[in-house]
C-alpha cells in the first residue's frame, strides 16, 4: 500500500532515517489534502447515517457495538465452542 501511495504522490519516504521498513514515511501536500477530503466525507457519512437518532439512542448503539466487538475479539482468541 505504501508503494501505491508513493506512486500516487501521497507519501514520501525519508531516506535520512534508513531504507525500506526503517524509513520514516510522511504525507506530501497532496496526501494531506486527500486526508482532509477523506475525513470530511467520513464525517458527513457518520452525520447522515446517524440522522434521526437521539443522543441516548446513539449512546446505546455505540455501547452495543463495543460489546459485540469485545465478544468477537474473545472468539478470535479462544475459537468457537464445539
């Protein structure tokens, strides 16, 4: 993915700190612009997706998602019972 992002001009490797896996990677100006645009689109999607929910309903929803995520993490650690 990093190579693809480099090809698109979104990131550059800082060669002064090593090569390959040790090189620091930073966003270019174009990468920062793309990141900002993506964050704005995500923000809009979350706002529209949660439209019509009260704060209390939203709180219950996020709580339920946390419980489900925790349960799924336990399954991946332990495996499903036979």
